[in-house]
C-alpha cells in the first residue's frame, strides 16, 4: 500500500458552524455589505398567506442579519428597505410597509443600542408618512453616539434619483464659483452622494434568485463583489450569510488591475 486508504468525508469531518465563524473572522471581512431584501411576497404566497405576512417575517430577518453582521465585525450594513419604484404597489401594502420601520425600531431599538449599532438612512424623506419619519429620526437620534456598526436603511431610495441630486449639487457649486469644471472628478461626485461619509460596499447580496440591481447604489457598487442566492429573504439566516461571506473571502479583488504573475 502506498498510503492510507482514502475515505469519503463525513459530516463529522466538516468544520462546525462555530469553527467556520471563527475562521471567517480571521480573514478579510467586507467592511460594507449592502443587501437587496427580496422574496417576502413569494415567501407568503408559498404559504398561502397575504403578502404583508411576508413583510412582517422579513422584519425579523432584518434583526437577525443586523446582529449577525455586527457580531462579524462588519462596519456598515445597508438594507434596501423601500425603493422609489415601490410606490407603484397597492396602497394597502405600501401603508403596511410604512408602518414596519416604526414597529421594527420600537421593538428592537433597545437591542440596537445595547449592541452599539448606529442607525442611519439614505433616500428622500419628503414622501414618507410622518410616523415613518418620526420613527427613523428617533432611532437616529438615540443611536447617534454609538460608534459600532452603521445600520443604514435605504428608504424611498433610488440610485438614479441620488445621482441626479448629486449632479444638481455640483451644478450649484459651479454656478457659485465654488468649483471649477476642471476640478470635477470621481471623488467630487462621490462627495455629493448620500453615502459620502460611508465607504463603498465591498459586497452586495440579493436574495430570492433575482439577478439585477434594481436601481440600487449604482455608483457605489462599481467594484463590489456580487452574490445572488435563491433563498427568500424571510428564510435568509446566519448560515446563508456566512456561506456567502466565505465565498467572498475566496475571491481576488483586483479593482481592474492584474496581480502577481499575471502582470508578466
């Protein structure tokens, strides 16, 4: 015999969840993770429940994902909560969605404070109902001194709207001679965006099997790694997220350049 007989690996040979978690923490962690939370309606339909039941279940997943990301050491978690296109949905569904921030924050805000999470928002607050704005503003105020992970909600957010608003800001600077045309760079545009104080996402996750960006952070995602999973958002859990992060950590991020012997 030239060596020991090879045997098929069993479940006992595979690393445990806690071992995988510890190993992932030792490797480069995405600083900023952005998530398109998709599949609430399909989750409800599969169970013959109204769509709003899926949204309510999805709210629980927001909590789990937030706490897990914070535990991993992620610095920013941006969640696509409500897009500028979502106003086209039935009024009953929109009304329910607008109540969710208040319910989520009133239920879980103490836990967010305890975990040093800082709540922020990108998007336009103009069309949001008063109770939605007040809930978000209260959460932002009560977590403003926290210096842990940023939980960034994209509410009434659309990337093309954001870019248009950034162009307007730069145009005003040009009109007021605060900026010369030759001084406009990518950095200038980035500073005019709603996320100017945040690093660009390293990783975008979209649930439910859809493979598109849906007008989400088009400028900021230029060099992000993309991950698409068939898992519906209410079923998205720590194991799924850890698997995606493990895959991310195996990728080579070159930002358009070559590395190592590829340069020769």
